[in-house]
């Protein structure tokens, strides 16, 4: 008898599984020092399920016991000028819109504190950042007087920390019991109705519509659309102030304030103009064809005797290589993050190299793991004199 699956967002039992991948790395961006370590890394299964009640999508096969976030986890994006421009624009808007000047700001899942530092600098604010993967040596001394970093997961035991602005970027998708977590944040605010919360997560609607199998990986156990994200916050006692897409529609942004009781969307808040079940059905019916098309493309490159690399050794790159089971067809992954260079891709074992490696390697094709960086990568290749075809996923 198959087990009944309960939605961790709304607690409903009507969940249907529509996409499965076995034996994928449980961590995509851990720093793995040898090819053998990379290929033998711990693995788990993905079985994406759709809640038919609230449209929440999650990995029904997820096992949180396999996860370990510590100083070996490297997810920094701040080496990219494209990403930094987005971060600065977002920070400036938040500081202006919510008058974040001489305030206390809390970040849940702060990474190495780059965005928290930016918010504090722009508004002369004080910061408190929580992240078990925080590395003290990566922090500039200039931030030490106004930001406190706590190397731990945020939980009830830290509820006594009070912030005028509480935010969480690219972390909620890593949390299995999403409703429990958002309620924890809500309880920590108690009767502080003037505190604004801000969350940023990937947009699952884009993943489904683009058949982006490379954006499905083990760490991301929770997947949100505009409707399911807003619904989660309203059920957990928040009034939604702002809901939008950004970063070439890759991210969802939600801003909210605490309010007593379960909230209901107003008539003008139409957050699900398109039926998510239609997108799920499209993904389920067509994803295998997308996989086959990429396999044919890579086989064609190999038969032609051409050299191909991927550019972007993060989670997208790991999911792309492991889902397609690519080993010898691609030898190297390029990344501008110096902390990743010299380590190896989880699951498939490609060495991660710096961009200037390509000056000697002379690839024919560079597969771009995120099209938003296309121009940035082209500019870097041109500057090195590397003549290669850029092929965005």
C-alpha cells in the first residue's frame, strides 16, 4: 500500500507525484576536494509532488537527515557583476521603501553576509545574520562593529532577537516544513505589527514552463509559485504587502507584515492567473523530450570532436550534468568563484576551473548554465581572446 503524502504547507493529503529522479547529490555546492570524493558523495532521490489544494510543490522523497550545511557549503554569487547589480538595486529599494535607516535588520540564511552588509551600509543599520555555513574569515573588519553573525540555524531559541526588518533570501526553498518555519518567524514577531518581513525564493512556474530540469535539485525540497507563496504567508498570519517576480523572472519576492489570524486575498490580488496544474502537466509530459534533446546535442558535439565546457559550477550545473548522466563528454566546469576553483562537481566529478583556464584549453562550445549571465560571460571570453560558441540552456 502506498503511503499517504501530506502537504507540509497546508496539511492537505491530496498530493500527486509528477517528476522523479534517483540518486542525485544531496548537496550541490559543497567544496569537494577530489574527483573520487565528488563521485561518491551522498545521494538521495527526488519525487516532486503537487498539492492539489494549495499548489505547493515539494520533494516527497526528501530526507532532511542527509543535509549538512557548514563552512564547506559554498553558494556565494557575489563574484558576478550582474548579480551584484541586482542585489544593490534590490537593497536600495528596500531601504527606501521601508525607511531602513538606523534600524535593526535580521537575516535568516545570510550566507557570507554580503546582502546584510549592503543593507547596513546603505541605511546605517545594525545587522544580525544567522547561517551555519558562515565563515568568519570571509567578513571584512569594517562590518564587525555593526553586524553580529551567528553560526547556527534560525529557530525558536533566537526569538528574543528583535528586528525592525526580518528577511530570508534563497533559504525557504531548502526548508522541508515550510509552514512550521514561517509560523516560527511569525511567533518571533509577536505583537510587533510594524515589522516588515521579506522573503526571496525561486519561481517554480518558470521552471515548469521552461522545462528547466537543471533547476530541480535535492537541496531545494520546496518549490513556490506566486499563489502558493502568498497563500502560505496568509495562512501563517501575515498580510501580503508586495508580491513580484525579479531577476529575469527567476525569483519571487514577497513582503509582508504580521497580522492576527489567517488572512484572505483581496479581490485585486490575483496571484495565480495561470493554472499551475497546467504547467505541471506540461512539465511531466515534455521534460523527457527536453532531456533527450540535450543528450543528442552533447552526443553531436562529441562526434564532431569538439570540446565543450559548462560555465556555472553551482546547483544548476550539478543538476544538468547528473540528470543527463554526463561524465567524459564534458571535462570541465568553469566558475568565477575562486573558492570553487580546484574542487570537483558533485556526482559527476568534473574539475572546476577559473575562466582563464579556457585560454589554453580552447573550448569550441561554452554551455551557459544561467542565460542571465550570457553577456557577462561573452565579455569575459572576448577579453581573454577565447573564440567559442555560447550555448545557453
